[in-house]
C-alpha cells in the first residue's frame, strides 16, 4: 500500500482507550508530519475538542465510559468538515451504519495500519484527498456474514438474547456461544 499524500498543517485527534495502540498510532502519525492530539476516552476528547480545532478524528468504538459513537455528533457540531474514521475490533453492520448515519466518513476494523487509516480518513472528506488510495473489494467470508447478520438482528432486538435467538431460529445457548467469540476476519 502506498502512503497517501498528507495535507500540510493537518491536525488529527486519536481517541482510543488502548494506551499502547493510541501511543503507537500517534507516534506513527507524528512521523508523517501530522499534528496529533490524543485522548483515552470520549469524555476527555470532548474537552479537547472544546479547546482545539482538528481536521480529522480517529475514534475507537468500544471504550471505557461512553462509546465512540457518542463523540461523532459533538465533533460534527464543532467542525462539520472534520473527517472521522470509526475504528473498532468489534465490527458489525449495525454499528457501521450507525457511525455513518451520525457523520463518520469511514469505518475500519482493527488491526489497521496507519496508511489504511489515513486512506480511510481522506476517502470522502472535505480535506485534500490522497493521490493513491487503495480499496479492498474482497468479499466477506460466510462466517463473517453470519456474524454481521447476528449483530444486526441483535441490534434490532435491543440486545435481547432470547428475542434474537427466536428471530434467528437458533437455540439461545448456541447464540450465546457465537456472541462470546471475537468477530471473524473478512
């Protein structure tokens, strides 16, 4: 993958409660000449946003405290042109749709490297886009499609395991076992 062309004087906010990932991503972005602000939570990020202008935000979905989804409207209210990438290790179609509806420009699953994150950040943003974007058009595996469908039905049933198992025609214990597993790779 080629490194995207980065606009000069770009400021990005990284919001992730995983301290090692946060620090590593911030260091990598800084090496690319980007001004980086860092936050371990949505609440802390909201305070940073009140005091700093950012051109882009990389926001983790699941964190201690408020979800990264709750931060998207705050970012868009303060800066409607801010590009936002929702980054998560627990991807589902339901959360991807919700993030995009709230104003995120893109949605990526971990692990993702810095170049992939920057390409996603610039893909549909109002900031200057990179010259060499790469898109992956690989179809999802059957196991991944099943995971996505389960997550969608679970969201439709407001997290109710019993209602979801009935809707899927699946035994409740089978559904619970499937939900305990991490999402399968694409």
